[in-house]
């Protein structure tokens, strides 16, 4: 017997428990407790709708069938007030979507239509339940003359309502759970084993009394099986293509097997370390590219006049380079995703505040150091942080321009986009 804890979403939690694989598809265990819980709440239909719709739309086929069983049991065992209100607009939309979707499993569709047919037969004479009996037609069912009885059926006997019980014996545990000691479970009459036969359309075993309706549902769309088979073939093709889309796995296997062509694993490690060292030297050289500001002009000149450790034998100032050439030198070398993979740790960033004392005294050209910045941080986040913490909003945000490696940066670009490493520099200027 499941035990339901008392919290804000206890109805949804109870339905999730009953829709799990702990219960058989047609089992009614736990329905009585859940019905009592629903009867004690105000407007429980919305919680029931959310829980049932969640399992019908996103779970596996066994969970979908189990959700339909739970919904059928709640309607069958629920109070009249719940029977009149459970068919919310959201639940109706979910049932119609399940019945008309090509992706719906055939067994789920058949179980849904049989459940709606039983509701149609049971509530068709009750004016207050017209919205429930009409669900069968809304979901693709056809009302037939043989379903209409010639005379009014006697009202379905309902169990006599027991007098209001006295205050139940309830114990509240330390965790806030309520344990009811005087609960009496009402036993259900055993169901007779139905007589089944093989359907000539799908080959499944179906109840003899439901064979005609089952065949009609199977023949609603003659092309359904071809369309479903085509959909499954496309899914398998896409899955096979996705599995073989990345050739790096097979290339690594080939490199490991053909060491005469690609070298041993140790050679690959040495080559990787050498490439990393070259990238580090390239980043050190990029730090000394003049960004166009007077504050960094002398530093760039000194760096350019120093001997090159790469053995190129060239000495030139970045000022002498034309703007297109200077921009090309400062262009990012690696893609954003590659840089994030190589440097996953946060960095320290040096931000040069604009030197414009005529606009605001805080714009004195000093350098702010920002530590612990992930490489996914955007340029806009850096600008806003300096604007609020350092400049105290003395300058309009739209007038502040960000420069990286002498090139204008947009607010949506990240630090990884510009291949910034630990200790990198970013310039700020004030526009008109």
C-alpha cells in the first residue's frame, strides 16, 4: 500500500508513484487512497491534469498505458464533483493530441479510445456529463446507432454514502508525515478473465466484445502503418548517421594501429606539448600589440624593439603597420569552443579605464584587475561591472566602447572568443 506524504504537490507525487514500473498496467492498487486524497482537496483537477498530461506526453509506452489506467480508475472511483470537473481544457487537448498523433503507439491509442468509449456509454444520458461523453467524438470516435439504447437505462447504482466519520486517528511523525491508523481498504470484486481473439488487422489479441470497435479504430487511417514504418526508418537512419558523423574516433583507432605512419602515443604527447608551447609564445607576443591608446604605446614599442625568441629576426613597431595588417595580427587564432576546451579555468583580466577627466574624475586611465572570470564571461558583463563598481555610472553605458587587441569588441562576445588568457588586457574608451 503506497503512503502519500503531505506536501504542496502530494496529488502529483501520488500519481507519479502509481505511474511507475512498480505497478502492473491494469492494477488498481493505490487507487482508493488516491481517491480519498483527491476528495479532501479543493480543485484537485488541475494537479491531476498536470500529472496525467506529463506522463502521456513524455514517458515511455508502458508509462502512458499506466497513466490511462490511473485516469480511468480515478474517474470510476471518484466523487461526482470530481467526475464533473476532471476534464479540464488542458487534459482535453492532451487526449486529442495523443489520439491524432502519428507518433502515438498503437496500443496506447487503442486503450485511450476504449476508455473514451466506455465514458461515452456511461455518461451519455447525464446532461451534466455531456462534456465527458463528447470526448469520444472529439478524439476521432464515431457515435453509432447501436450504442444508443432504446430506452433510458436505470441510474447506475452508487455505493451508499457512509455517514461522516468521526475524526480519524492520525499520527504526525517528526518529518511531518501523517499516518492514518483507522483506514479500511475496500476490496474490489475480482474480474472475470475476458475472452480474447486475434485481430485480423494488427495480429494482437483483443477482447471479443471490443473487436468491432478495435477494428474500426485500426482502420481509421489505412496509411497509418506505412507512415509509422517510414517514420521509424527515418529515425534509424538519423541515429546511424549521428553515430558515424564524428570521424575522429575512427582516426584515433587508425593512428593507434599504424604507429609507422602516425608515431607512437609518446610522440603524440610530445607533439601536443610542443604545440601548446608555441601557442603560449604566440599569446605572449599578442599581449604587446599596440591597441591604439597612448598609455600602451611605449610598452608596445619596447616589446617590438626586443629580440624575437622565435628566431624570425624581425624588429618593427606595430605603429608602422597599416590598420588592416595590425587587425590581422590581433585576430583570434582558435574558435571559441576550442579555447574553452584548452583553458577551462577562470582568469584574471586587466581592464584599462578610459582617461577622460573632463567627463568624470573617475576616468583617470588607471587599470582595474578583475579576478575569477570564467572564459564564458561576455564583454558586456565586464563593461557593466566596471561601470557600476569603478565608474559609479558617471558615464553613460552607450558611450563606453570596449577594445581587445586593438579591435572593437561587441557586448555579446565572450572572453574565449578573443582567446584571452590569464593576465590579458582590455581597453575602454569613451565615445561621443
